C-alpha cells in the first residue's frame, strides 16, 4: 500500500508541476507578443479598420481617427 501512495503522490506532483510550467510558458508567450486580454474588443485596437466607406467604428476617439488617417497618407 505504501508503494501505491508514493506512486499517487509522484503522479500528483508531476501533474501539478506540468500545469505550472505550461501556465508560465503561456504567460511568457503572452507577454512576448504584447497582446493583452481584451485588446481585440477595444474600439481603438488596430485590428479594427474603418472599411472601404471610411466610417470609423463606434467608440473610436478623434485622436485615433487622426492617427489612422495619417497612416494612410
């Protein structure tokens, strides 16, 4: 019975360490890419274009509109 308890303990430790390492690797990759949670939901995000009609998305500031206009010139 002692051998089984040791096996279960080692299994639990290895799974816990694996999850921790996976989290840290994912967190580090997230920091490295510069993409933060909620980035693509923000109206000022660069992923949202004005489209062909030139109308700005709802909620975008005048500052950001000017910035994008300068980029296209």
